C-alpha cells in the first residue's frame, strides 16, 4: 500500500478500507510511517470525518496494537462504565460497589487525573494502603471472589492510541469526533468487557461544552460498540456545575461513602442510579428500568452496597477503617471558608474554574509529573439556584499550603456568579443515546 495515496483518498472525502486503516496504524506503531504523514492523515480526518465502519475499524486496529484483557473466566456479562471526565465526578467510586452488590461483576481499568479533571486511580489511592498496581492474575481473582476490582491501565494497552493522541495534541486534531470516539472506545474494548455504559458530559466543566457535540460523540461511540459486538449505551449528563459537593481526592472518597449510605448529594445519587440501572440492564440482570433501579436502592438501604465497598477496599490492601470512619482519610492542615459578599441567587458555577482551583491547591496535576496532595480540595456549600445572603458560606477550601491560597480565593469567588433573579438548577440527565439515536431518559 502507499501512504500518500491513502492520505489523498481521505483528503478527498473517500472512505478508507479496513486494510488501509490497519496498514496506517500498524505502520505508525512500528515506526515505518513517520509523524508528518500520520499528521496529514489526521488533519484529513478532522475535515472530512469518517463513516461508522471506518471509525470501528480504526478502533479495532488500535485495540490490536497491544494487550487485551481476557475476562472470559468470569461468569456472566461484564459491563464497564466510562466517563468523559469532569469536576467532582465521583461516579465510579459509587457505581463499582453499588453494581457489584447487586450481583453484576465490575472489572474496571481507570486512569489518573490531569488538569481540572480528577482521576479515579488518584482518588482510590487516597485510601491508606490501597493499591491499583496489581497483576492481571490478582485482578481477575478479586473479581471472581468479590465481584469487584479496579486497576490502573497497563502500559501496553492500546499503545497505538497513546502514540496517535500525542500526535493529535500537537497538530490541532484533538477535537475530531471520530478520533476522540475511537481513542476512548479502543481502551474500553481492550479492557475486555462485554458491554459498555458511557457517561458523556456536557457543559462548562466538560470536554464537550455544547450538548449537540456531546450527543455527536456519544452517537459515534455507541455506533463503534455495536459495530464490534459490544452492547453500548450513553447517558448525556450535565457538567455545567460540579457533580456533588466535593472536589478533591480523599474528599470524594468520603462523599462516595456517604452516597453508598444513602446520605449523598442528590445529583450524584441520581446520576449513579441512572448509570447503574443501564449497567444492570445491559448485563441482563433485569428487564425494566424500574426493576433495576429498585435493586440499586435496596442494596443501599440494606447496607449491602457499603459492605461491598469495604470488601473492595480490603481486597486491594486498603484500610477499611476509613470506610467506617472517613475521618481517618488524609486531612488538611487548614480549612478556609469562603463567604458570599452579596445577597441573591447562585446563577452559575463555572465547573472548570472550580476544578482548576482544586488543582492549584494540589488536588490535581498541571503536568503528568506533578504530585497529588490527597487531603486538599474544594467543598461547595451551595449549588446553582440556591439563595444566599451576605456572609453565607459558599465553599470551604481544604489547604495544606498557602502558596496559591490568595489566588484560589479570588478565582473561586469569581467562579460562583450571584444575581438577583432566581434560576432553575440545570437538568442533570439530558438524555440517552442508544443504537436508535438520542432520546429523553425515562
């Protein structure tokens, strides 16, 4: 095959064959196709797009470039969940034990945080002793024994995707829907699950700021899943303000524990219920949403979900005393309360800016080399639509260093807009995408 001819073919809006896409990815992975040629191809994709079949073929070429996890020894349908990222996105910490408590195994690979979005692995490692660096054999044993395990992504999982993403990041092609969709789905498929529930965020704190773009991305990923034989659905959820009230690693573990006790924030509880319901349906555990939702509510009410969290933490070396007493999680040296300087209603909370405030305190990374401070972060006390008076606490900063504190205080106050008019809280769940398309979630 001839690489320049493939580039010209895509540049002119023509459909590439399965063989041509495999040739490109294999050649690039082996160093036989240089960066400048794949950059030209990626830019052609950016402008011309790809068909559902092309995107699925690209995804599988990246899956086949590295290791694939074999979950066949675990009985039943294995369902994975992926979030496109946001601020205070604690859903995996709740969903994994919640769904496992109902009897659906959760074998999950997760990543670390970068920028204003937190990473599940960082949050779990805030539990003293908890290890996500476990060999595949132990990972499978834990899922078979307890129905739950979470580990970091292996170094050789979809290496072609890592190479291609690095190239896209410096060539202005990150925003291509087919390339985003194939990047996400390649990792999910390589992780071995039979079915996938996607949580695609939209709003200020999301990668996809506009709902229409989030729906397009969800449709592309759902199409890939079904093209390659994985049952896939996507929930479109709001990230115009942080999810829940806690933004920080140990803080989000504490909020997850509260939620599993039935005492968590309403928005976090509702989203986890919706995502968990879809996971149970794809697993074939129940036939209706009502039955699945009731099963999730029951394991919260009878304590089984919290017990599963303890079993999960214990299985991966964590101190289960932190589950019964979250005060034993990492604590900050200082807590600084931010008060409202005006009366009115919370009009808007800029989620991305709140996430960046937490990062500046040490809860996140500006670069991959940065160290995480598990104890620090931002705790919100008010959400969009809430009434406030002068002096009302808006948020508490959990602080270990005062280095960036004055800057963070100013940025946080500016991120919480207060006005005289009352407003409605944003709709949390915007809809669901199935193979039949986008529709309201009922």
